[in-house]
């Protein structure tokens, strides 16, 4: 069975991959073929194919400057992003909903062949993930009432000032979780980006490419956390177990995403590098917790 040379996704007979690298490659190949056809036609007609015509030239034969070469690459990347968004269709929230639905339907395929994601969508997903996880920890540690009747009693001040205080603490916890979720996600992506650049020596993958793959791994954990918050009305242990399953799901999907991104190295080496990145990330979180306790 064939597979894409860039993202590694398996392809059916006659199917072409729609990842940004493949789209850009086909576009360049089509442009080169069109210019070659014009040159052949002009040569057969007896005229000079390079006189008053636009021909395809590489950066070496044309001797273009580095600035111009970088500008051309930037334009090609922007056109690829625009084409990817056009294929998805709809507005911002419709694309975001499509991403969440596609990921929950097939998580492994989504991280192996991610769609182009807006920076705003990455920040929103990371913020929601952080808020959900922080609320899971808040309810598991404090043991507060999470039932609708308990929240209603607190709003009606049946518990006195303590009820409003608990609700305010919950809202502040969610807000701080959203901010910390965004910060921790970019730290998470930065760790694997540095591993990709320094250890794997993958120069073609940028920080945004890594972020787009890894943000998809956070979606199942966020949904599982939301389910845990709903089921926490029955049991706190259910909330803790579901939160642990969500974290484990993210770790597995991270390995799948990196295995596709680093297709030029073995699966065993990818596994060890994934473990290295997780070790560094958990060490940073532990250090931050110790500093927070000291403060």
C-alpha cells in the first residue's frame, strides 16, 4: 500500500494526499510542467524559447537573492494555507468544530494528517484544556459539591458567604487554568520542536507545524476531562480515573504524531525521544509546583 512521503499517511490506489507539503509539491510540479510545455512549443515553431517568454528557472540558475527566495517560499506557504482552508470551508468556528469532530471520530488519523489550524484555534483549544484540567484537580482536591442542587444552594446563599466564596474560587481556578494551559502547551510544543531541530535535525519542520500536530493530541483529553466533570457528581474517583486516562491518551497520540513527523528515523528512536520530551515537560511542571508551594 502506498503512503505519503511527507506525512506518512497510507493512501488508497489513485488517492493523493492533501497535506500542505504534498499540495505545495504538486503545485510546483504543475508550474514547471506548464513552462516546459511552452518552451517545447516555441522550440518546435523555430523561435527562441527564452526570448520574451517567462521560463522556469531554479534559484541556482537565476541567481536570485536570499531575500527574494525567502519571500517566494513565504508566498507559496501562504497560498498553501489558503488552499487548505478553502478545502475545509466555512468560518472560524465551523472549522474548529470540524477539527474537534474529526479528531474524536479518528484521533490517530487526525494527528498523522492534521489540517491547517489557525493560531487562534490553537490558543482556544489549549485554554479550554487548561481550564478543564484545573477544574478536575480543583474538585478532586477540595471535594466540594458538584451536583446541580449544591451549586444552586450556593447561589441562593443557603451556605452563607462560604457558598459564594466556593463559586468564586471555582471561576478563578478555571481562569488561571486557561492561562496556564496556553503557556504549558507552548512549552510542550517547544520541547519537541527543539528535539526535532537539535537531535533529529529536521530542518523542514517549523514550530507551527509541531504545534498543529500536538494541539490535536489535546482534544481527546479535553473531552474526556469534560465527561469526568459531569460524572464527578457520582464519584470523585471516577473524575480522577478519567483525567488519568485523558493524560495517557495524549501521551499515546503524541508518539503517533511524532512518528509521522519524524518518518526518517526508526519507531524505536521516536519512542525514546518522545519519552525524553515527556520527561523534560513533567520535570518543568514539577519544578513550577515546587516554586509555587515555596511562594
